[in-house]
C-alpha cells in the first residue's frame, strides 16, 4: 500500500463516523483530492482482494470502515456489538416523507400519513435521525424537520440524492392514470 | 409494499413505537382493502369500500380511532356525492373521489420509499463501524458543584487506593448485636415513662452495634405489640409509646 493509503486507513480506523472526503484530503495537504480518491480506491481494493473482515464503504456523507455483513451474527451473538433496533413501519413512513419533502412541518406529514405523528417525531429526533431545521413562515410558525447525516448512515445512503427521484418511483404522481387527479381542490377545507 | 406478516413481526420486535394495529393509519388500511378487493384505484367502488372500511375499524379495535373515523366520514361523504345526479356530458363535473385517489397515490409512493429504506437499513444493520466516542474534556469552573455518579466516585476511590503501595487496612472486629439486652433497656425506660424518644434510648456516644441493637429491638417489640412507633413527619424524631392495648391486658 502507498503511504497515503495507510494514512487514510489509520484515520478511518480512528473515526467513529464516516469521514467526508474533504476531511480526508486535509490529512495530507501535499496530496491532491484526486490522489486521495485514488488512495481510497487502493484501500478498498486492498480489503476486497486480500480477503479482510472489514470493508471500505462510502455512505452517510463520507467514508467508513465497516465489518462485513457475513460476520454480523457472530459479532452480535458474542455481544461484541449490538445492532441498532429496527424502526417501526410508522417511523419509516415518517422518515420517508421527511427525506423527500424536507424541510417539512408536522401538519404536512400528518396529511400524507393520515395519522398524528407527534410521538413518532419525538422518537426519531431522540434517535438523531431527524432534526429541527427551522420554522415555517406560516401561521403559528411550526417547526420544520429534516433528516440528519445519521439518517444517511443508518440507511447506508451516500447522500439524499441516492434516493430515487419522485418521478422515478413506480407510482409516479404526474401523468398517473386517467382520472382527474390534482385538479380537485382540497375538499375538506 | 411491506408484506403484512413482516409488519406484524416488526411491531413486536421494535418496542420503538408501539403499534397496536397492523396498520400504520387509515390510508394503509384503505390501500389494503383496495388490494384485497382487487379494485382499480382510479375507479374505487366507494360504497363497497366504505362499508368494508367501517367493518374493519369496528373489528380491529384500532387505537387511533379518531384518524380512522375521520377517514370513514370522508368515505361516506364521497359516497353521498357520488349519488348526486349530474347532467349528461357536463364538462365541469369533478369526480368526488379525485382528492382521495391523489392522497392514496401519494401515500403509496411514500410506501415505495419505505420499502427502499427498509431494505437499505436492513443491509446496513449487518455491518458494524467503530464506536469509539471521544471523552469530552470539560474544564469545570472553580466553584462548580461536585457532580458525579456513584460509579465515577467508586472508580476514583479505586484509583486513589491503587496509588498507595501498602494501603492501610482497617481491622474489622466482629461484634454480635445484643437485641435481647436492648429490649431489656427499652422495657426499663418504658416502665418509667409512657413516651420515649429514639434519642432517649441510645446514648450520645453509642457505637454502631448498639444503635443497630436498639433499632432491631424496637422493631421486634413493635411486632410483638409491646410498643408503638410513630414519626409525625419525615426526619422528625421518632416517638416510642407503650402500647395501650398491651398495657390494658
């Protein structure tokens, strides 16, 4: 391995969170961003080709060394580390809406889900998966929510753009079906 | 779509958000009915679906009843609107179901994202990262109140003890308690006076074993009905009284 790849490995080993590319580049000011990217590729290949128990992953807005999935069960069985709890369907629905519509207020989330989401928002906030990103200018100045880097990390996403665009989903709202959709005014005003 | 069986499991395992029902809301239930009935989402037979919806909410015992009832009311209104006569070939007629269809599609689209997140989250759960969290170095102001947990205190004591090569050991002499003796003392005091205070029973320089003996003797005698113990407010002096009933006997 090149010295730069070793340096990156050391930094990634020491970090509890994904390290963004810019931070990795600042480890060695002599190296160009391109050289850092090349060194990352080298390190990733090193892990993949030589058969390591860990791998280099790009996610959550940065790079991180993670254990390989095949060892998860043994690691958890021996209580070396604990897997995070799965989220409930209600929590996932709420997160999905926030991920696409952020910044979004509680009322809008409730309108899409059709249920009250106060307690779900609180739990998700406690788990660090969403954050209050501002206040709406509308009446009552409700809080606006957005997802956090930890959300990306927990769902193995590099960045939000990795989620399919709304028009790429199987059920795209625009141009869907033949019924008169979207033209109807809110009938419960 | 999340398979219903999976969601049942998840609700049991998560403990995160307790969901009594298998449905995450009225739209979820509605979509499930539309699927079960195999009807076209763009041409929902409102009367049939509304009826089914009402039947399901009454049997499921759903906890967020208000959200479901609101949807039930909406369905019934749409059903009524559908029954209104309309002129043939009227261009301006708007399908009363349009808004509902829009919401259902929007909801279904979101559920597609849920599937994706679920899938990604599940694979990520099988990988562990490093979990070292740096200790925050906090320089406390000089007069800050001491705040530390019992564990921290014990760890500190442990560290101090380990620095001395030969810790001074204190020899513990076992002393047996003298409950019987203490009971004798209490009886003697109560024979002379009706009421006594805890402080009357133990001397100023009583040793721990004596205090414990008196305490156990008091509890024992209270159990036997020889005396009564009262404390009129927290941390007040404990009053010891001859038991009126045993006195009368």
